[in-house]
């Protein structure tokens, strides 16, 4: 029974042959040794291993494949730049703007720019001899010579200045020269040193006479 209970020893297996390193296997397969990875580039992780996730708290999208930065979006030319202001209307040649007046008021708001003909061209067209100038007088309660009438004043020539015309009006209306204001529609108040021809004053033009009170106010 003791002999029957004894079991034979287990068979001894031969030792496993050690695997040659990967470099020796590549040499046996006909390929040379693998070159070392270039500087600055990490070797790829072995197959089957996952790249560890980025640490918590660092946002932003993952870098693109290949290490190249994403292309920048192109903006249309001129985007983001302020537009230049629109150009103003060109000034018309020969336009004479009305002279400023202390009284201003309705005369300034109602007048418009008027294109005057040059003085010599105006005289060549209308003539350089005696002429008549029409004056619309105001109605002044304290005067019996200014009752809103229309006057026709004869002048020797339209080269006479506005100041000369005012001197003639002083003898007719009794209104001093420094109290008078002559206005032409579309031009404004006339200056004493310019001629009537300069303002294109002819027989068909009506000048409006106004009075100035103390302090430069127009009545």
C-alpha cells in the first residue's frame, strides 16, 4: 500500500528561451537599427497605452494634430476701421454770400445765396449811364416822410456807391446815413463802400430801406 501511495515526481519542463531584445529582432528581420527620435519631439506612446488627460484647471481646446497652429480667420479689408466723413458740397464759383447784420432775425433766415454778375459785365449789359433805383421805404409812426411809400431815386451812374445813394436818401427822407440800412433780397444788407453795379442793382431791382435804432438794432 505504501508503494501504491507514492506518486511519481512531476516531469521537469525545459526552460523557456529568453526573447531577444527588440533591436535584435529588427536586425534579424532585415532592417537596420531605428534612428533616435529628432530633438524636440517626444517618442510616440506605445500601442495600447492612453495619453494621460491634462491636469484639472487648465482649459482650452487640445492642440491640433501635427503640432501646427489653427489658421486665423481672415477679416474683410477695411473691417474695423472708421469710415471717413462724407465730403461736403463744393463751393460754387461766383457765389456771394449775404453780409452779416447786427439785427439778423427774419432777413437772415429768409435770404438765399445769390450769384452776382461781375461789375464790368453787368455794366456792359445794362449800360453805364444814368439810371433809376427803386427804394421801398418803411412806415415810421414818428415820421411824416416815411409812410411805406416807394421811391425812385435817379443816379448819374450805377458806379455810384451805396453810401452815395444813402446820402441822396437822407435829403428825401430826412433819415441820417448812419441810421439807414439797405437790403436786397438774396444778397442781404449792402455795404457802403461797394458800388450799386457790384450788387447788380438795376431799374428792375427793389431795395428795402430799414432804420437803425441806437445800439445797432434794425427797425
